[in-house]
């Protein structure tokens, strides 16, 4: 189902789970071990921070609601010294925390309750981005191809004319394919730090891009909206 | 307490023409007779001890239940009487005033309070002490009547007339059987003149006869006996700010009594005839109050012309008789001002006009005027003289012609009129005329004039001076009154403005006490009853240092119970330092305001107490409205939460347990005997688990949303949203529920971005989609249509199926409400109410549209703002 799965070197990757709920840890351990991940877990924020130094994980799954330090604090402390990919677990009602976590450097988020497939897909994307070293000149997902060298976009083999801004937005989404980008991150990438509040710019441009690349702009296949958070270029066949 | 509410005690008045006729004796005799019939009788108050009374005093107990021969020992202690609660209490001399230190200044007020407690009272009264007969009696006897009793007491009383002949009375006087009242410093012989006594006897007899007649009429009326009724007379009394108006009022009351007519007292304020100063307003106020106490309806009008207004109201109210006072000023002034009486008489078609001649008015008025002129002092007069002298000197050194000289002399007249009033202006004019005459009009240095036409000039000069003086005087007085009124209104307005922003009672009270303390330069406190009904201080002004024993509990309770003002200068406990004002509304008394001036032994002015009363009323209103709204909210909340709780338990327990049951069932089967099932069975069981969790997740989400909406924690995170995008996300998230359901979209092309909370609107669409899915056959299409209508975005979600009944269209948005037609489909009744909450929080509306064979839900969102322009297009788009 996931096209990139087999190609990615995530077999045997070390994963640290920081969550205070015993049930969740147990469930994740079983499920992830079955997918050939090496698992270590921590029940508190402090324990988690210690284990990061000892265990040297390739990926961290961090719950936002911890009993001692809150998830955001743990995230901040981690980001002071490491770029290990971090996926945060959150609940639907806390959009603000998700955005904060992403802006603070979390790689992605999963909303509780989640399906295992969803979590695995996020983990793969995060691991892939972390291991990728050089930019490929041509990125291709499904029927959409972005030729970075020639600034050219084709859908099902037909070239699509994009304005420079539209192209910049699409390019950034495609480079981070599979990963969510917050409004703020996108705005900063395209317009610079002064425009981080102007979310309506994105609404307008994303609408325009969708009309050009999607079959049905109301049911997008490439750029999906993560409501209240940002946008994600979806990796799917 | 209940007794007091349900039954008023019966009052029996033993009425006589004067003292000495044997009222007290007859009263005691009657009381004794009652006692011997087994009635619980006691003596509340006897003013005079006489051997004649000994028998009764020995046999009828006092309020403390002791039998005493010392009549004077039986003090009038109202609280003791109320506590003792006899069936009948004897209180002598209804009209007398209480000694200082008592609760009420007048004894009849004690009696009223005792009657209110359901205790019957025997009392005595002389005819000349009846309020409405007071001035007639004064006219007859030539003596001042100090204490009177309002007619309302006589109206509720049974009257027993004690009548003896003049000869008998004189005999009693000679044999020492008459007790002269303490204050009777008059010569008894003079008082008991044949003429006097006969006139008073006649008055008493007539009064009683009238009452009997009235009772007969009442009897006939209540028993519906047809008879020759007097035509419905209506009497109008014209009231003004003069003390003489009291006479008009009393006369009207007597007329009204005689005709058994309704009557009203009317005051017309015009620009020319306003009370002028504070004293005038006070007099007017007391006149109107007198009229009210005598049973008149009070009407105050403003207009251009007194006579016209009077006639107009007379016509409106079908007045048949007008009572008006005869003006006291001379014919000349009348010609100048126009006579109200003449105009009323001229215009009174079919209305009888009674013109009443005045008595003591002129005295009071001139005294009042003198008093005012005294206030001016000598200084202005001196200045006036200096000014006239200066003008004379100027005129002497600069040789103007006579006309200009004369005109220059008008200057001091004008200035002194404008600044000091009539006196100095008249002085200026007289001096001016004299100087003009002596120094300038030939022959100079002599009062005589050659040309007689100068006399005319002098006369005009004087007239001008007097008129300007008078007008300036009046203007100043009016300005002063206006200023005071304005100050009062401003104070009230300021207070009301401060109160409005307060949201709780404590806030209001502390604002009020501090404003009042500031206004009267003193201290203030407010007492309200606590939950068990005991009055306690809720708020003190910050100026009070010592809060203990600051108020007199007894007075506070009394004021609270009776809703009447007491303390400092009022009729009740008048000698106290504090003034106690009830906070009352039409229905009930809600508390007591206590104020105390910082200046010792200082009585609050009428103006101040009026202002305080206004403050108290305003406070009462604000407090009561706050209390009422709080109570109403509480009640609503209780009813709602009760209903909710039931619905919650019924609905949630069912909705939560159903998926849990399926999950548990499936999981336990797999755990216990997993090997029994083949792969297909296991998958089926796991799918059940999956469905159960999805359903529970949705329910928990709904419950959380509801809780956030209810608790007010749902804060809109407004951002610019594209409705197409929201619909897209909602569709994507509804995928698991919708499965392969066909959903058609129609979104109008150029709908601008809207300002909304993306996630919440998405939730609304998801909920509506879920609903549409649930209530329509699975092979039918669901459509979403977004259009722009004027300044609103309308989104419709349409599915095929049974239209929602008319009666349910509003209710289905209520929490936990489920339409009868949908009982067979599971649901909590939360989804739509969440939609409603969210849409209304956005300032939009949600409703069900009527359509055949279809269910159409529509919500609207206002498009108020347009998104800001995109400034930084690198593309130049």
C-alpha cells in the first residue's frame, strides 16, 4: 500500500516511546516490535530524557500529556541538542499544542486515538527525511512530478503552469512529502518571517494550486489540509 | 405575623365636641363592659387621673397585667402592647403627640401600628382635631389647633358620639369634673362660650350624621338597593405653592365627603408661576402631600396657561366642581398678570367653581419675603449708592444732554437688579430719579421741575426699575432652583451610571454607600436580611471607623417592617442622629439604608433627605432586579439541569455501552477461544471492534464538544477559511462513515474567504453529513450546496428521506432531543445541538428547510469582513 515502505532503511530502527500510559506503551511495543523496530520505553519525561542519551534512538514517540514534565518541555530540551525525529501523540481538542510542538521542531503528530497504519506511515516518513542526505532533482509521487532543476510541474504527463509563488509552495510541500507543515512554517518558507500570521495567503494560493493540479479541488489527492494545523503533501499511489 | 397580614384591628373613636364632655369615662365604661363579657381588655394609656376613673382603673389591667390605681404609671409602650396582644386596648386622646424619645411623634401612628397587629383599639377624640375640620374649627373658636388626626383613621373607625348640652358642660366645668388639657393655657371660660361650644357640637353632630349617612349608602350599595344616588360628582382642587392652598385642599375634601365624590388635587406649573425657590417647592410638596393624605388623586401638569390646563384636565376627568383660591393681590396686579380665577370661571361651562377666600397667607408670605430681603445685606445698597454717585459725578464733569444723562442713570438700576435683586434696584432708581431731578433737570439744585413732562419720565424710569428688579429676582430664584434640581439629577444619574456597571449586589451596595457618604459628608450603611431573614449590615461606607453598634437594631427592624422612613428629623424617632430609609420596591421592602451626618446634631435638609430617598429607591430597584434575574437564572438552570441529567443518563449510558458491549464481546471471544475461529471469522470480529471504537470515539468527541460549548470554554479560533477546503476536509474525515456513499458538491465559484473557526465548522459539516447518512437509504445521494446570499454564506446538506415534521424543526436542535420518527435509529441527540452551538457562536443560524421527500439542513455564516489584500505577490498576480 505504501509505496516507499520497502525502499526505506527503517528495518531495525531504534524507537523510544515516552508515554505515561502503561497500556499504550505495551500496545506500541508489541505492534512496533512485530514491524522489526527495536523498542525502548519511558513512563515519565525525565526518564525519557535520560533514555535518549543512553539508548540513542533513531526516532522518538512522545506523548504530550506527561505527569512530570509536559510534552512541550521535553521537546524543547531534546531539540537543544539533537535532531532525532520526534512524533508527538496528541488529542483532537489540542490543536494549539500540536502547532506549538511542530513549530518547536517536532517532525509530525498523530492524534489519539489512531490506527496503527497511520502511526507506521508517519514513522516511515520521519525516518526517511532524517536519513535522506541529498536532494533529488526530480520528485515524483503518483501522477505528479516536480522537476526542481527546471522548475517544471507535470500532472499525468501534462505540464502545469504555476506562478512563482504557487511553485514555491508546491515545491516545499513536495520536498517534505508525507510530513505536515504548519501554516507558520510554510509562510516563513515562502514569504519570510514577517508574514507568519497571514494564514489567508495560504488559503488563497493552496486553492489556486489545487485547481491546477487536482482532479476535484474539493476532494484533493495531493495536498491535504490538516485542519487547524497546516498542510501535508500526501504520499499515496 | 399572619394575623397582622390578614386582619386589621377595629378602631372605635369616642368623639366629642370638646374636652369635658365625658368621652374618657364613656370609653372606660364601654371597655369595662367588654371585659365583663370575657373580652381580654387592657389599658394602654390614660393621660389624666381622676377619681371618677378609679373604679375602671382598678378593674381593667394595664399592659403589664398589674392593677394599678396610679393611672399615670401606665406608660404608652407600644411594643409592650404588641407583645401582650390583648383583644382590646384603651388608648386615650388619639390626637395628642408623644413625648420625645418615643418611636412615633404622634400617638395616632402608634394606634395605626397597633391596629395593624390585629388589636382592637378604643380611643377618644375632639371634633376640632379632625384634619379636614381643622381650619373651620380654628375659625369658630379663634384658637390654634396644634395636633390633628388624619381623616383616614376616622374613615376606618366606628364613631361613637358623646354629646351633652352646653349647660351640662358648664355645670361639669364648675363642679370640677372637666380636666383641662396640659396645653390649655387658654381661659376655659372663653373657650366654653356658648357660641363656641354650640358650633363645635354642631360640627360633631353633623360629622357623625354624615358618617351614618355614608354607612347607610354603603349598606345600600353593597346590598344593591336601588335608590336616588347623587350624580357622580368629581371635585378638583387647584393647588399651588402657597400655604393658603391647604385651606383649598381641606375645603375640597369636605365637599368630596359631602358629595361622596372622588376628588383630585391639581398643580399646574407654568413658566410665570413656578414655586420659584426651595421654600416654595417645599410648601408645594407639603400641600400635595396633605391632599394625598386626605385621599385626593394628585395630578401635576406643566403648561403655558394655568386656567387652560385646569379646564382641560377638568374636561378629561369629567370634573363637576372646581375649588380654587381667591387671589390676594390687588386688581392692578391681576390686570397685569391676568387672573386665573377669572379665566377658569369664564371657561367653566357646566362646572361649578368654588372660590375660597384666603386667611393667613399674606402674613406668612410677607414674613418670608422679609426674610429673603434681609439676606441681601447692606453692602449692595452701599454699592448702589456709590454707583449712582459716580454716575452723577460723571454726568457733571462730562456735559451730556439730558436724555443721555437720564439713560446713564439706568445703568446702576440694571446692574443692581441683575446682581442683588429688587431692593437695591429700587434704591438705585429712586436715587437716580432724585439725582437727575436735583442736579440736572432745571431748576438745578431743586426738587421741583419746570416742565411737567419730566414727571412722566420719572414715573417711567421708576416703573422700568421696579420691573427689571422683579424679573431679575425671579430669574435668579429660578436659576437657583434649576441648579439644585440639576445637581440632584446629576447625582442620581452619576449613581445610576455607577450601579449599572456593577454585576453583583455587593458591588452595588458598596458603590451606593460610598456615593451617599460623600454626598451628605457623613457615613452610610446598608442592611439587608440574610438567608434566615435577620437583618445584617451588608455594606459600610469606607468612612466608618467603628462598625459595632453603629445602627440601632430596633429602628432598623421597624423601618424594614413598615417601609417608612425613621430617625433624624422624621416623624418617628426624630431625635436620633442617624436617618433610616427603607429600600423599598412596590412589592416589598428589601433592606434599610442608614445614614449619619458627620456634623453633630445636624438635621438633614429636605433636599438632602429627598435625594437620599431617591438614592434608596434606585438602590432598591437595582438590587431587586439583580436578585430577580439571579433567581430566574437559578430556576431555569435547575429545571434544565434536572432534565439534562435524566436525558444524559438515558442516552449516554445506552450509547456508550452498546459499542463497549460489541468490543468486549468480540475481544473476549478472540482471547478465550481464538483458535476456534477461522481467519474470516476473526476478521469479522475485529471489524466489529473497530466499528465499536470508531463509534465510541465519535460519541466521546461529541460529549467533549458539548461540554466545551456548555462551559463556555469553546473559544473561536477565527481565521480566514475557504469553505471548499472545509467541506473537503469534512468529507475526508467522514470517509469511514460515508463509505462509498455518493456525495455531490456544488460550491459557488467566487465565495470569498470567510472568517471562522476552521475546525469547528468542519465539525458542523461532519455532524450534518453523519446525520444525512444515518437518515437516508444508503443507495441515495447526499448533496452539499454552498451559496452566497447577500452578506451570508449558506451551506445546505440535503439527503433523501422522510421530511422532518413541522413541530420538530426547532426542537431537533435541542440537546438530547430525538424526533419520534427517528427513534429506530441510534443516536444521542447531541450532534445537532453541537452544530447549533457552534453556528450561533459564529453569529450564524441553522435551520431545517421544508422540502418534499427530502431533508434539508442549512446553516448560514455572516460574511462581515473581506480578507485583507495579499500584498506580497511575487508574481504580480
